C-alpha cells in the first residue's frame, strides 16, 4: 500500500469569512480502494460553525444586492477555472471517493454544466406584471412581482458525488444572491474545499465578497448548529432519508430542500427490447459502484419475458470489470468505507437466507464486492425495501404492467423509475401512474440532465434541484401593488 498524496491547490484551514481560518482538529482522508493516505483535512467545530453563520448573516444584504453581472461573472469564472483543472479534479475524486475514473469524469462534466447553466439563469431571474383589475377593487392599480433572495443558505452534500452535489447548492445560491455555507460529508471534504476556493476567487474577481461562500467541516453537532439557527433562510440537504427527515424536523419552520434516497425501479414490459433492457440494468445498476440514489436497484419484469431477461443479464455480468478505480476499464470498485461494504453484504445474506436466489456475485474479496443479482427478494427485507447503495440488483416478476406499477408504487421512496417498452401508450400510462419525481422511458432511471427539475416524492425528498428550479426554491416572490394616483372617496 503506497500513499496517494494529494497536494491541495488551496489554502490550509477552512474558508470562513473573507479568509481561511485554522481548524481545531485534522482527519485523514484515505483512498477507499486500498486504504492509502490521500491527505489530511481540517475538521471544524461548533464555534467555527457559529462564526460562519454570523459572517453569512452580516453579508446577507450585500450579497442579495450584488448586480446580476457580478453573480453571472463569478459563476462563469468558476466554470472556466474548473475546466482548466478538469483532469486534476477527476483524479482527486477517484482518490477521495473510490469511484471509477469513468464516473468521476462524468461528475466533473456535469459540474461544469451546472455552473454554466446557473450563470445563464441569472439573466432569467425576473418577475411579471399581474392584472389586478380582474376585480373592480383593483381598478387603477398596477401590480408586479419580483424575486428576492431567501437569505442565508446551508448546503449539506453527500459523499458519492461530492463535487457535483456541492455545485448544485453553491451555484443556485450565488445566482439567487444568497450567502451559502457548505458542510461536506466527512469522508469527502477535499473536492468541496477546492470548489469553494475557486468560487470565492471568482467572486472576488467579479467584484463580490469571498465570504458569500463558506465551508465548515465537522460532525453532526456542526450540522445541527448550522441547520437549526432560525436566521437561516433555507437548508438544502442531500443524503439519507433518515438524516434528512431529522433535519427537516429540527430545522422547522425553516425551509428545507431534501434530495434523499431511493430504491429505483426499472420495469420491463412484455414488448420491450430485452437486450436493451438487460444492457440498461447492467449499465444503470453498477455505475459509481451502485452508490447512486437513482441507480437500478429493483428490476420488475413481466413474467412472459422473465427468463429471457435473466439469461441476457447473466451473459452481460462478465463484462462488468471490478478493480482499481484508477483503471480506465473499471466499472465497480470499493465502496466508500468498510462499514458500507459490511452493511451491503449483510443485506444480501439476509435476502438469501429468507428465500431469495443468488444469480451472480454476492461475495466480497478484500475491499471489493462483486456485482450482484438477486432473484425474488421478499417484501420486508432491506435489499428490496430500502436503498442498498451498493452493486446489487434485485429482480422480481409480475403478471402484467398493472402489477408492475403497483409494485413500484408500494415503496416508501419515489425518486426515479424507468420503463422499457415498445408502446407509446404504455409510456404515457407509466408517466401517469408511477408515483415518482421522474419517469424515464427506454433508458436507465439514473439518467439525469442537470438542467431538468430533479427531486422525489414521498420519502425521497421535497423540492427540486437543477439551476432554474433551485434558484426558484432559494428565492421568494415579493408582490408590488401601486396606485399611481391617490384614490378619492
């Protein structure tokens, strides 16, 4: 095991206020694939979280009044700086997350699109006039509404796509004119620190304050400090349902945007292109080593084509390369840490012990879990009911599409689902009946364009991301009602 040391291209400490401050502790960041040391990272505490809050609150009016050209230039500048360092960001993400290189490249590309699109949305942040004279009492009145920043934003990012998830919080906040404090996942602070540094530099170059974007690391107590302060305008959280629900309860009545977990389903109709469906299960089930909230976890297939689909799946499993995430060919590598691997293995073993059939995989060698396919996992088990967040796909069959829709909707989650079918009628039926935030036809449920409204229903969250939609979430309408001439009795 050889250390894979990352040399930071940003100051030491934490970006709080207009500068960088020393942190009271340090923590080692290790490469999930082999445990080698990547870097040590500053760890904040409650006192630093409170300091960041006071700084953000002091800048709230200043940031809210930044001209549109400043906000747009800052986001464009950040985009250009990251584009110049694209390869370095890709390598850091591999080391920090353990995700295969192919997935880290996609993450950087999507981050660039998010920053670019947010910059473009600054020009579209406007209001409308309102016909107040629809009632007689409104005659002679002129009405219009504008959008105003919601105030200080607290953004909490997950570990699986740290750069992208932080960008989906920072870019809309800057575009909307909101100071933001980012709290990264403890396992993956480095990409967040670098991103924040670049955005702060771009803000200053454009004429804004560096302190508009801050970052505090630390444990749950830091998160509680940031999210429960009643002066915060909005909390944007990406992570597990359990943590998200607790944040929502503790933060009330502050607005909370939640991007939570799921157990995304892929439905295979009798008229589907089975080869395309099998390809999608493999492609959509194992990218990012299965650590994606919209990766394929449940495959619901109509019984008429069940055996055909299974045979095609087995044929394709040998093409999923497991190994070092730095290798161009690797598609599955180590999960974020050993506890995650142990949990996934436990859920697989429980499913098999309860009657599920192991089609392939199910084993762990060292830090690597083999891509796994389970058949007929019963209801009530985590491998079917909950978000497994690992390289595991569970297949069940149903008599018809109605049964498929009922099975998908029976979940407490509802983020994305996909349906493979040759019928346009079936496609529209699925869009109408599936209780999810996004229905994808003839593609993986993991498809996400960063410009679209993205979010779930039920326990998968509340609110929508995508720059246009997140900016709307982080602004409030202010109605203006004007009587140009004084009304006389």
